[in-house]
């Protein structure tokens, strides 16, 4: 007699649940009826050794008894012979759950013993499942361990943890898990509704699991790393913490509160009003978006082109910002300072125009998120070289070359021009700043830096073009950047030699007024940018201050302060902010410090 694939699957499930698994759970997992499960288990018992191995029915469900290591190896071999992978996701989740609750390394033998499978089955799981390779560190001498931050461990557990898993990998957690699950399931919906913060059912379940994991980990002494504290906690989170403290005897640490606030802020909010409310709101936002685009064009000379999908995505994000802010929730953005440095123009436009056009105050952390929607449309490299193809070949071949280059490098080029060799004259036209490609060796001898290509581009030709394009782009950007520095008066920085304690004292010493908008750009390169847009006809200017003695400001050791004054009607916003962006480039800042301070 031989077990079928389905019978092997049922037996594998039963073995994997040492505390017992009910017939209904088995039926649900297998996608069959309860009666079929009962029939299959009867057949399995006929296959097993009488008096030694059996599948019994107890109060907790079906339990496998009398299975030795050798028997487990035999069942694993049967599964391999039938090319059947039993419970791949459940088993990998189980392994993760066991290791995430271990503080030290665990041997492969001990892990196999803990989850009631053979060592070879565990080894095969590590060979075949990518998620285990991603999170688990394997040491031949010491064993297995998951060495990632505690916050990330909790996120992994939320994805693979439910009450069935709790009784599966760690029976002692079952009762506590079910107690917490019952409390949170009853309390959370009421709190969310009281604070008018509706979320999707999946978002609610995810947050509930996150709370359970937080409590279970905290009770076992797993401490969360230091979390960035928000300016204030939402009223809803404070009520959640208070109720859980009373009902479950759990006290939230400040880091737990910050982590939960971050999770709350990221939940998917739903429209809670009448059915046509969202449609009406989006229509209103469409009109405001049209006004926003007109301002960008008429005042700043910018014309970003959004397709319908991009436009809807942008408006939907603003709608969600409004919905979250009603309940005191703000999305965290740990890349905020990097976004400010890379896309200062987009960030400033959100500050300057979105609030005015949409009649909404945008919370500080949300500004950089909105700026990313604009950055892809406007924050393009401020210098792109032009490409010239010089050849006397058949025009059809040359156009084929042009199409190839356009497809591969078009977004890195200002344009591609074809010039016949008899029209080319070294004296009459300057090709120094252009990327020159040619099929004629004579042109290569006349023009230093020209790239010799074949009529049909080879992979080597494409690599040569890429290298030369990188050089031309870098050289051209450096020339443009130096010209812009001179144009805006930022070619030489001011040096501050005083010992200063804070930003307020620095502004007093240099005679600058504190900015009206307290939202200055604190960046990820030890710099602060104070941007200003004015409408009174003043010339555009950029001022740099290098600090010989840095001071702390909003958690950052400030080495450089940049003031930018832009006149809105000058219609050169892109070049102005391209200059600002290059100034804030880490390489440029290092050069300035080496030249003027070291």
C-alpha cells in the first residue's frame, strides 16, 4: 500500500501540529470536505505500523503519535519521490517564527526537533525558499540566527504570524495570543470609529497583529531599538495605549508608541462619507490642480505634463493626506532630508503652491512625499550633451543607428543630429561640447574624442558610447555649474569663524532675519537650506556660509548654511534650483571644506 499525495499532505499537517489540529482546519487547509478528511485519516492509519504509529483524535484535534526520527525521514523521502512540497509557506513561516523568538544561534538539529520534521526537510527548505535565505544567517559552527533590527523582526512576524502558527511553533504562547487577540478585536474597531479614522479590514487586521507581536515580544524581553519620536502622538493612539494598559496589563514604552504611531500613519484610509463624496471631492481637486498647473506656468515658467493616471495618483495622495490629518495622523518619511537635498525645487513648489491652490495645510513630513510626484516631471539633469553622427554611409543605415542610440541613451541626450561627411568641416562648426560618433576613421583623427562606430552597432560600440557620454555629461555639467555659481554670486563662500551654539545666534551674527516659514531644509549632508521665493523684482542670488565650528540644529551637526532668494517672474527657476542642487551635492561640499577650511 502507498499513500497518495493528498494523504501525505494530511499526514504532514498532523505531524506539524503536535498539540493537535482539528478536522475543520485540515479541511480548510486542504480545500476538501470534513468527511473526506476523516476517510483519508482512516486510510492513513491502515498504512502506519499498528501499535507503534497512529493518528488519534483527541480534544484538541488529530494528533500523530509514535513517529521516530527514522519515520519522519521516511515520510520526507516519500514526499521527495512524489515531487510533492508539503506546506512550503507554512514551514518557512514556522522556521522564521522559531528563530525570531531565539536570542542566540540554534542548530539545525534543534530546529528540526522543535518543528517536528527531519533535519533533511529543514535543510531542503533552506535550499528552496528565498525568504529564509534573505533573513537567516547560517554559520557552520554556531548554527542559525536572524540578525536584523527588532522593528524589522516584528514586521516579519506580522506577515507570517496567526493563532494557528502560535500553537504550532510555540505552544506556550497560544493562550496569551488568543487573549490579546480577543481584547484587540473587540476594542480596536470602536476606537477607530470614535476617532473617525476608517481603514480597510486588512489594514485593521495587520495593525491588530502588530500590537499582539509588540506585546508578546515585549513580555519576553525583546527591546525595540531607539525610534525617532514624533512631535506628538495622535489622540487615537493615546486612547489605544490607555485601554490596552487597563484591559491587558500592558504598558507602552516611548519607542513602542513611536512605532505604533508610524504604523497608524501608514494604514490605508477609506472614504467614510456618502457614496458620491469621493467623486465630488476629486472633481473639486481637479479644478484646483488646473489652477496649480497655471501657476507653475504663468509665475514660474514650468510646464510639467501629467498623464491622466499620474494626475489621479497625485490628487488621490492629497486626498489621503487630508483624511489622515483629520485624525491627527501624518505619514513618516525617513528619506525626507535626502529628498530635500535632491529635489529642492519640487519641495519648495509644494510648500509655495499646494497650500495656496488646494486651500489645505500640508503637514511637514507629507511635503517631501508630495514633492516626489513632481520631481519626476521637473527635476531632470540641467545639462544634457547633444549627439552628432558624422558619416557618409547610406541614410537608411544612419537612421537605424540613430534609432538604436535614441532607444538606449535618448533620456541622457539633448538631441541626435546626423551630418553627412561631405558637409562636415572642422573649422566651420564646433564639436568640442558634443558627443561625436562617426563611421569614418579620418574624422577620428581630426576630432579628438570622437567615437568610431560600425554601421551596425556592436555591444562594444554601445559600451564606448556610454563611457564617452558619461565623460561629456560630467564635463558639461561642471562648466554649466561654474557659470551658474558666478551668475548667482555663489562662486566664493563666506567663512564663519565664530563659535556658535545654535541657529538663532548664527542668524543674528550674519544679520539675517529668521525665515517666516519655520520649515527650513535640514539636509542629509550636514547642511541647512533657507529657500525664499519673492515677487518684488529682486535679482536671484545664492549665499553660502561655511562654518569653521559646526553647531547642532534639529539633530544635525551643521557645517554649511545656504540662503537662496529667487525672483518668481525671472523664468529661470530650473537653472536656479539646478545650481542649488549641485551646491548641496556631497562631493561639492567636500571640495569646499577642503579648499576653505582644511
